[in-house]
């Protein structure tokens, strides 16, 4: 084992390590998180805004997200080996050692805390650390293997990026970022469960009690529709509290109409799971762009 670890760290193997580390940071997931964090940065009041704080906020939050993703891969490696979707991940294939991954995660999280504390504020650093531990430990280690509601409860960690961006700029917590957190929180189950339906056979091989495995696909479809309706209601709240205007209202109504249409199609046809999953990503990104373009301070 010691010889293996030393070989992993030689200069000749370093490019391979970097390549494998790049694969474990979940770039697509992090991209959505960084996008929503940046929205939180951009909607802050003008008197709180500066390019330096915005840059350090995004760097700090991104570093923490990379560390959290690495820990997620580390903790999930045994179950990842059982699923077609994840069996080729570096830790599942053992092309990247656990010590390297652990060191990378700790380094990323430490750098994140340092950047946010030095260039932004301790509140944003604390919230980012709580989010990181919430996803990598609370969700991955505790909730994911114990309850089919794992994605609902654990989804709060994935919903906080707008608040992280806002707090890094302002040093406080107010209604505006919390509304965005609420939208992402109720959106997450309806976003993730179609993917779980698509890979239900894979999840059945693992110890994870995913909803389609424990309660069946029909129940999961009903749950997706229920959360989609809840997301629709929450997505209208920025307009109701005058945080946005009619442009946002119109775009959100169009997006919600299409999303509910796809949820209805899934109800009748299970093969529509992936089109719904893919649209859900478009949904949240377009919704937040509309909010940014039509934002008004409360």
C-alpha cells in the first residue's frame, strides 16, 4: 500500500492524478451550483458590491464545492462499483487512491475557508463550511443510506449557493437569498427523482433506499408532480413580494407550464424521465436569469 501511494505521487504519474481529480469534482453539478451562487452575488445591493469581493466569493465557494464533491466520491466508492452510471469513476475503479482524494478534499476546503475569511467575511465562511459538511457528511454518510427522503432533507445543502454568494458580499442574511434557497430546495426532488427512475435497477443493487426502489415508480411519479407544483408556487413568490416584475412573472409561467407538461407526460410514460431531468436543469437556470434581469430590491 505504501509503495502504491508513493508511486501515485511521483512526477511521472502526476498528470494522471490531476486527470482523475478533475473527474471527481462533478463539474456539471458544480457548474449549476456556481451559477446559482453567482446569482446570489449579482442581486446584492450596489453599496455591497465590489469586483474583489465577488471574485474571492466565487473562488472560495468553488473550492469548497470541489472538496465536497471529492468527499462524496470517496464515501460512495463502494456503492459506485455496483452501478453502470458510476462504476467508471476513479475511486470505484481504484485508479485514484483514497489518501490522494482525502488530501485534495481537505486542501480545497481549507483554501476555501481561508479565502472567504480573509477577503469576504466569517459568516460566508461558516455557511460554506456548514454546506460542505452537510452535503459530504450529513447527506452522503447519514441520510443517503438510511432514508428514501435523503434527497429532500439533504437537498438543503445543495440549495444554499445563492445564500453563500449573497452573504459573501453583504455579511448578512435577508429575505431575497432565502427565497432563492427555498426555490432550489423544493425543485431538487423533482429534478433528481426522474434520474433515479431512469437508473432504478442500478439503485436496487446498492444499499441506498432511493424512492423508486422503496416506494415504486408510480409513487415517485406522483411525488415528482407534487414537488413540481410546489416549485411552481414558490417560483412565483419573488413576484408576489415585489422582488421582480412582470417580465419575470411571464417567463416563470412559461417555464412552469412546460415543466408541469413534462411531469404529466412522465406520469403516463416512464421513458420520459430523462427529458424531464434535462429540462429541470434548463428550468432553474432560465428562471434565475429571468430573476436577475428583472430584479428589484425589496
